C-alpha cells in the first residue's frame, strides 16, 4: 500500500515527518512529490499510489484516471473545490477533507487583515480601531465561529448570516443574526467571507452586496477568490472611494487592481491562510490518520463525495 503526499506548496518538515511516522507505522509505503511545477509530474507520481494527500493541488479527472490504484484522496484542509468529486465517485475513490484542522490559522489571518487595512497597511497616517465596529461574518462554520470569538476579544459587535446554521445556535454564542445577506452587508463595517467555492457561490459577491456597505467598509476574503465578481468589485471600488478590499489570494488581475486602488486593496501573492506550523501539523496528521483508519476499519467519516 503506497501513500503519496503531493503538494505544490509543501507542508513543513515537522508535518511531513509526522505523516511519514503514521504511514510507515501502519506498515505502508510513503512517498512525496513536493514543489512540482507541471501537471505531468503529478500524473506520473500518482500512477501507483493507493492513497493521496493534497492541499490546494488540483486533483482533476486526468489525475484520477492516471491513479490506477487510488482508493482514497484526502484534501488536508477545508475547501475541496480542487477535487473532481464526480471523477472520484465514478472510479469508486473516497474523497475526504479534514474539517476544522486549519481553521484557527485562517481565522487569525482574517483578524490580521482587518487590522492591516484599518492601519493603512502599516504606512503613516491616521487609522482606525476594530473596537466598537460591526463585523459581518458570511458563513458561520468552523472558521466563521473562530473569527467571531477572536473578534469579540477586540470589542467588535458580531453579526452573521448562515442559512445552514440554526438562529438559536448563533444567538447562543452572542451573535446578532442577520435575516438576509443584504442586511449583513448593510450593517457591517467589515465583512469576513467564509463560504466555500461552489457553483452557487462563485461570482456571488458583487455590486448588489458591496454597494450596501457602510462608509469605510472593508471586505475581507480569506475564503476563495472565485466567490468574488471581480468586475463588479472594481465598479464599486471606483464609485465608492471609502471602500476597501483585502484578499488571500490575489487574482491574476490583482496587479492592475492594486495599481488603480493603491492602499485600499491588498492581495497575498500566494494563499497563506493555512500557512502556519500548527495548521500544517493538524491538517497533515489528520489526513494521514484518516487514511490509516479508512484502510484498517473502513471509517469514511469525513467523506465529501457521498
Ligand atoms: C483550506 O481550504 O483548507 C485552505 O484554503 C488552505 O489551503 P492550503 O492547504 O492550500 O493552504
């Protein structure tokens, strides 16, 4: 049985060593493909893998078809928009994620982004404080909840919108529940996005929502760049000179956006939400344990292609 880690953006050494220990401890063969630069390298590496651990690496239909022995693929992280689930299902491959394991890293980055933008990207000039401002959390899942809890420590008012979480559950945690998404945008100085990239959410954050934000509003995106309707975002930024936007990770057009809007926008060059030593270890080891558990007991708890 061979377990392959294929990561264009590698885990830390400590995480890789931990994964190796779990895999070899279970009696399986361990292999890595790190910092690969072409899809061909990935296609060759997966050829004899029985299990695959990835991060944001694209597991396309081509990859699935090249992986003749593959039985399980685990996305070490939350969002699994990089996996071709239909292709996995057709081939009888179990696809999983590791929910919650890197949430705190992303939540801390969201707070960091808010402060960074409130302080003019750490350049001279008068900034503002988070205290007393309203934070609107779009999607109250693992990350959204942590952002709420951290933001409370800064004295922010917390509002959230999530049609999949019962109102009482959010209220029990001191969150003001927005009845509509429009209300969330209308009442929030900061909007923090925690929605996955799906057919329904892609391009969904655009003019209608952003133009409703109060004066000085800031959109914080640690979710996925695909959920933003970039054309409409640019239109709002042109119309509203008070609005700000910060994103992990920047799109291909970001250089032009940054040039036009200067200190009102910022984008990380590479996605760094989950780039902490702790998140690497948590998500990487969870992925390895889930694989061993699947092979030894058949546990499919975190399967996402059911
Ligand atoms: C996730 O969905 O878990 C995060 O976006 C982390 O992605 P990464 O593993 O590519 O850093």
